[in-house]
C-alpha cells in the first residue's frame, strides 16, 4: 500500500473503473452482451492497482469476494435464465465491494435493477428511441429481456462515487 488516504484510494478505483463500466453499459445496451475483455480489464485493474491502494489483507480477502459471488451467481444462473457475461461481470465487480457494506450494496443493486427495468420499458415505448436505436438489441420490438449489465455497472459506479464522497466528507483529501 502506498499510504494513500482512503478517500484517494476510493477515488482512484472510481476513476479507473468508470470507463469500463461505461463500456459495459454501452455494449450491453447495443448488443445485449458483456464482453470478456471488459471483465478481464476490470479484474486487471484490481490486480494491478489493488496492492497499492488497499492494505494487503483487505486486497487478498477481496479475491474471496470474487469466488463467493461467482459461485452464488452460477447457482442463480442455473435457476434463472440470464447471460454468462452478467455472471462474470458482477463477479468481477465484487472485487471492489467491501463485505462490511453488504446491506447498502444490496439496496443499491435493487435500486439500480429497478431503475434499469423502468428506463428500458420507457425507452422501448418511445417512438423517437425506436427510430434512433431500434437496431440495438435492447430496443428491438417484442424484446422481453433486460440488460442486467447496465444495473451491475450502475451499482459499481454509484457505490464507488458514494464511498468517495463519504470519505471526502469525513477525511478530506
């Protein structure tokens, strides 16, 4: 660890992961796919930056997060039909979540998923969206599925933005 403040560390993770989350949102809306490159990029960001931004014990325990979330999501995927990209991406985002914030994280995840469904339903009903983005898989006529990667990416963005903001209020830079 570089001895950076918690605020600086969370802000650096936020800045590093934001482009990947935007990429996932875009490709999941357009193609209804989360590409392995995005998942591997997120894992690589944590693998490279994590030892410098987190205490080593926290860094190592976060890898346990990835495994636990992967197994739970895999079991859930057997019950409910959703894409493997969603499973891999959400598992990779688990590297950035602290288990001590689990209840807040669940709240954020549920809120992001509800917002995703509502936004997509509204957008699918708008003729202007159909004209401009009707060729995107998410907005195809008669489509019944939703891009869960949008909700997963928004959860990570909001979580890290909230942590950075709270840390800034408590500790400053």
